[in-house]
């Protein structure tokens, strides 16, 4: 980061913290002081007892940042933007702010079928290179998987009952293992070399079988029993971790907020929960409370719901000595004025509990020329929320890639 940029950011941070967003008195009265980072390191254990040193360090360093900072992430950020594609070192986020996101989201749908590109047109070999590049700059990598159905052959949004045939004893169990093997092979290509010349696997926050409490995926509620969903998750972890010896994964569990009743948050959240020994990140996919078009509640009601949902996952995570994350969120086409400060940052900063969120990730910016449709969740140059996004970045609570501490040591 250049000196001039640092000075500008510092000035903006003072303005933002002491007036533009919440006011100094409100901020100081609502925040608690967490223990020094050194005292928090390596207090947390992963579900994989043989996790690599870098993977364990990432998890504990994310835990140590709680209450101080939240990392910002973006799906497919390096692969394309609203008005560009093919540049190998670019992102809409960096075009607007001067920094890449701190967290890079990537998607594997189609890998299991041997496709050259994923379901959003991202070449898998190039994806591996982008993952390596992001990691080399200190960024965090998270991977989801909209797997095609091993039963019907259709995509993730097919509703043919499938899972009962994939779990141990099912007719398609061997096919399912072969699908998982494609990830094992892909992961073997995610290798970095440290300063001493030693190679190691790049740590990945792996987020399979997400939004399972909704009915839009073949592994979703209504198409699979809760027992079979739990068996699917547990087998996935045991197969990768114990049978295939994959030890660079941090497992993230992420139900969808729209199917959770806030008045009984924990009971709804735990539908399909596979157990503490199979989960590391207590996540939540929450588009509902940040302006989803189907949510008719007022803005103030949505903001209150957002805070309640964040507090809910933080409470669950703290009880289990795990970290909490907003694993997916965003407002499609960014139609809300001051979205970043008013609908994301202010609610999170409103109290000490919500500030325990370790990272948030918004979804992708579809390429307009290729996909012929407007879908974007991060601003691009000239987009209406771009200046508000810069204010969001300027707040000291929010970290982008250029501001990250060393997370892997």
C-alpha cells in the first residue's frame, strides 16, 4: 500500500468511525475489547486433527481477528467483471478501490463431469492459477460446489431425489466417490512453495452442500431426509479427510437465512447439522435481510433481522469454539442507496456480538456481454454504489487484500 493511499485511508477511517456512520460515542459504547491477538492464537482446533500447519494457522488467525476486523470477499473476482473478461490480473473490486478482495470465492460445478470450465464459464486450470495468485498475496480462498446430480445427470437445481443413492449403501455411492475424486485431483494442483523452498497445499475454506434448508438444490429440504443429508455431509468429510488424506480443508456449514425463523433461530439453524466434529465455520447465506426482492419488510426491519441473524450464528459459534462467517450475501444489481454502509456495515457495527463475524462474501459479477443479463453484487467503475463501497473499505473494521496481516504463520 502506498504512503499516500495509507494517509487518505486513515483520514477517511477517522471520519467514518467518528461521524459518518455511527458516531464515536455509539461505537465505543457498543464494542468490547477482545484479548490481544497473541493470546488467542492456536486456541482453536479444526475438525481435521491432522490439518496442515498453514491451514490451522489460517483458522486461528481468523479467530484472533474477531471483534477487530472482518474480511471482505467476492465470488469469481479475478475471472471476469461486468464489462471485461480475459484479463489475467484484474477485478471489478480492485478497479473501484485499488485493492482486490481479501477472500476469493470459487466454484467447482462441472468439475465432476470432466468439464473444462465450471458452470459459470471459468476454466478450471486457470482457476487453479488464480487461487495460487490470491494465496501468494495473502488472500483467503473459499470453494463451493454446485455438483451435478449423479443420479439424474442434471444440474444442482434439479429436484430429483438423489442423496439416498449417494450415501454408503446407496446404488450410486461409487459414482459419488468418483465425483469427490475429481476434487481430490483438483486440490492436488493447489500447491505453493514457501521461502525455504518447501511445498505445501494451499488452505481452502470448503463449503459443500450449502443452503440445504431450502428446496432449490437436489440436496435440499424436501428432496432428502435430514438423516440422509447428515450422512452425505459426514461421508464427504470422512472420505476426503480420512480416506484420501486431504488435510488443507476448513469445512464451512451454511444454511440459508430465508428458511430460518428468527424467533427459533437455533432450532432452525441446526436442521441437518452434521455435528461439531465435521464443521469448522458456522456460516450463513443471507440475501434475505439485505434487500432481497421477495422480502417485503421495511429497511429498518430487515436491518434488525440482519443483526439478529448475525448474533445467532455468533452465539452458535462461540458455544462450540468455532468461527462465524457471512458465507454469502449481497444485493443483486446494488439497487439500494448506500448499501455498503447502511445495510452491511452499520448493522454489523451496532453491537459487539455481530462484530465477531470473521468474513463476508458477496456473489459474482456476471459478464454482461457473455451472459446477456445483469447480475452483479460488487460495484464496478461508475456503478452507483462505488463511492459508498470506498467508504466501506475505508472503515478500519473492514479488511481488503492490501490490508491483510499474515494469516498463514
